């Protein structure tokens, strides 16, 4: 499977390599880039973003993260659940999670997530962060983590072996390019670290505590009310 994984990931890895120079760029002025609201397939309508919360919430939190990034994992452990409970589950904000894989293992995990049904993708993100030690050095561990959660019969396509169905998904035409389009755009517009948030237009770097994230969200909510 590892050899097949390497074949399936080769084109996507080239995409990451092509963007590498922009990762090192630093912008003297605050970044004001506004990301596209959504990434979707024009033909099928498939949404490549992972959206959590009310789609019509007044505040949008864009999160760019790499599934092997220790700072991204720290944010998940220390702040993400509280931010979701206080701001997303209450309808004040929605989260748009976007993959920003910084290495080959994170790339494998990101594409594995995207091969899942939309309603399972954010759960898989959290599973992979929680169990990163079980898969970061071995791509077969990604499937093992999913089977531990969903049962030994888990597969990406009914009636097919989990490994074969995952590789088949990854080999779909332009699948990797479309799944990583958000990362490519972001890396060309000043997003050069993870985790990286854009909250109602404000760029916020790093694994900030829930209290700090809440202050930023509330500030933008107040600004909308005052208009």
C-alpha cells in the first residue's frame, strides 16, 4: 500500500513543492487578503471546504491547518472545542476548515479526509489530530484510526476494500489539485504558517487560546451591530 500511496500522492506533492517559495515570504504590512468564500467543483457541486456551524452565521472563521503540525494539534486540544461551544454551536460564527499540509504525511491525511463523505470530514480531522502518533510515520495508520472509530468494516466505497477504495479515490482526475486549491491560493497570498486563521477578514497567526479567539470574534460581532 505504501508504494501505491506514493504513486497516488506524487502529483499532489509536486503542487506543494511549487508553492514552497511563498511559504518564506513575510509581509511588512498587515495581510488583508480575503479568501474565497468557498471552493467547490463547478461540474458536480462538491464542496471541498469543511464547514462547521450555521452557514449563515454572521462571522466566518477560516482555519488553515496541517494535520502533522504540533501547533495545530495544540490549538485543537486547548481551544477548538471551547471556541466551537461558545461561538459556533451558538450560531454566532461558522468555521471553514481548509487543509494546508506541510509535509507528505499531512498530505496523505488531508486527502484521506477529503475522500470521506462531507458529514464525516471534520470528525476525521479531529481523529487524525488526536491520533497523529498512530499514522504520521505510516500511511496505513490512517485507515486503522478510521476503523477504530467506525468499525472494522469501514471503507471509502461500499463493497470495496478500504485501502483499495482510498487509493481509487486519490487517483480520481484532478482530485488532489481541487482538494488543495485553497492551500495554493492561501500560500500565494501570505499564509505561510499553521495554524492560520482569518476571522471576518482579520488575519490571526498561531495557536491562540480560546479566550483570545473569543475576543476577536466578539470584536467583529460588535462592529457588525454598530453598522
